[in-house]
C-alpha cells in the first residue's frame, strides 16, 4: 500500500500522529513554538547519539521513537540540500519500524514546511514548497507511510494546495475526484455545513457509541453492580443507558464527560477544519473539532460553541446537539434524556433544521440512525415534499458500502462509500477524499503577491505580481500623505492587495 501526502493548516501539537519531524539547528536549538511537542523534557537528553557527526543533519531523539530532529541550517543557501535532509529523515523513519496507532492503516508522520521560519529559506518559500511536494511524493511511493504537512499560515497552506491541484490523489477514481472537487468548490463558496458523528473521533482514540456503553457497563460492574452481559446485550441501546443511569446516577454523565475531555484532534478533524466551514453540527461530546479549528489560527477560526455561546458575524460556530464534555450536566445519553429532548433542546434542534433548509450538508462519521437527528430531518423532509422542493439535502460519507438506510433517503442524500479490506483502510480512504476536498476548497491566495513565493509563478504571473506590489506601495504612500479622498474606494483596493500578500510577511 503506497503512502499518501496530506496537507492541513494548524499546529503540529494539535494533531494525533505516530511521529513528528522537529526542525532545529546544529546546536539543537529549539524554537519556542516546538515546546508543546517536546513537553518538559530536557533537550540535551533528547540529543541524537550521532548528531552532527560526518555532516549528518537528522536523527531520532534519544529515548523517543516518535520524535526526530532535522537541522535546517546546515543546508545554508541550498534548498536542494535542505530537502535532501528532509527526505533522509523520512527514509530513516520509514525504516525504523514505526507502527501505526490504533485506528490507522499506515503510520502517520507530521512534518512542517521546513526552513522558511527561522531556517534561512524564508525568502525562497516558493522553491521550498515546490521541492517539498516532490520529495514527500517520492518517499510515500517507496514506503507504507502517510505524511501530513502541517502549514502554519494560510499563505503556506494556499500555496501548497495550488501546487498540488491537478497532480495529487491518484488513489481516488475519477468519480470520487469529481465529487471531491464539487464539494470543495461548494465549501469555498460558503454553501457547505458539516455534520460530524462519532466516527470522526474514533481515530482520536475515542469510543463509538456501543464502545462507550460497554465501557460504562464495565465501570458499573467494577463498582459492584450486577449487570449480566447477556441480558444487558439483549436490551435496546437507549434502555442500556437508562439502566446504567439508574445504577450510577449522576456519575454516569460525569464518567462520560471525563472520557471525552482530553482527546487531541485526529487527521480527519484537521482536514475538516481546513475547509473553514462557518457552520457545523455534531452529536459528539468531545472538543476535537473546536481545537482543530483554533489551530488553523486567527480570530476568524475560533469557534463559538452553541448553545452556550452566541456566534458573531465572521466567526464559525459549532452546534452540539447532545451536549459537551466540558459541561457534564448537558450530556444527552439515556432514553429518558432522549424523550425529554424536545422540551429542553427544541431551539437547538430548530437551528439544525434551519441548516438543512439553507445549506448543503456534508455528513461525516455519522450513521444517521440517531432518533433525535432522524426526527428533525424527517420533519424537514416532509416540509420540503409538501412544497415540491427536490434539490438534495447534502452528502453522507460512509465507510464501506452505503447501508440499506441510504435507500430511505434516495434523491435527498447522496451516500458515498469508501472501500478497503478493513475499517482502518476504509477510514484512510475517507481521509484521502477529505484531503482532496480541502485542496479544492482552498481558493484564497494570500501568497500571490508576496515576493517570497515568486518561485511558484510563471514569467507573466511574476511580472503582474511585481506591478501589483508597486501599486500597493503607491496607494499606501498616498494614503499616508492624506492625498486620497476618504471613502473613495482606495482603502478597499489596498485591503484587497494586502489580502493577496502585498506588503505583508507570509
């Protein structure tokens, strides 16, 4: 199985991975932004045994299988040497026996865009990005290894996605590529809202609904409760949780919330966050999606969590239909809580129904078997049918062959299944699809006029970019001299040029 190169925007520490490449210098100087990755360990104790010998620019941290260092300063003046070092460390990781974590078909290695921060190649960001994709592509062809490039700025992310379009995702067939392109373009235009189910968070080490119930039963039995497994399994899942509630009392919600509080985002969360959708709904209790969105960076990606926070224009929001791990009293889990849902949570359900009426829903990791979700969706479907509204509600991404339930929603929800010999392979196939969606959703070009990315442009584009930078400087100078009329549109022009990289670091 050949590996795949994924691309997300965010922070390396805010992502579940099997190994990470940390950029440094020959003295093993660690920049402050790497501190969350290294934790409290003494850097000198992590120093690789052969560090610096015979011109070696990379090595595995002492006592750590998941941490590798790359010296990005030893290749001074040569992007080729920098990328050769990156290829070398990845080859070493692939040959080290690194194993995939639970839920993954292949090990996942996180890498930054090397050398364009403090590594001396910032003014050649375009050349580094161009060579980076070639280098990583060659590595994953030779090894059973997935790599995720973690871009720290929108300019990096957009520039990488521009270079990938048209050449990546050979592991998707034409039909899936067409669907990914359509969904990405819809997301870029603001027409897509997300619906996230438990399947999204399983790769983050969190349980499915059935696994959660089994864990809570085990807790109850450990506490002395007599709950025969055979009799328990014969109950409907909501009756199971109701029984557990009668045994554990308020401790049930506390235990459930505790189980979901400390998880880090999986790759799927980071890929979905890279879509920058303004609206999302989930039945999950965890905070993985919110953390992934915040890691993208900037105030415009900090998520307002409803119903506890009121969203504001320009800021995305996430509606939690079944409660939040940080608020145990809000958890909806038992039959009694589901029966009383409408009385307590009706406005929340109405917001979800408004999304069904106004947006193209992208459903990921949800089976659409939840009683509350189905009731709310059926009410919308009935209304649409009464008024002869026949455009699709959205797309459901499911592992394996679409279930028989898909036929109940034929014509209203487009079900897309992902193949593989195991659940892990199917989940990886879905991740590759989401990677393609995110690639096509990246329409912003904040790197376009920045001189550091000039290597990505052809001669005509480079000439136009230079003239645009000169125009931006002229407008800025005139504005500073107060020779432009206020409100005449020059501020808007300057803002547009700046949004494309003129006059800004990237």
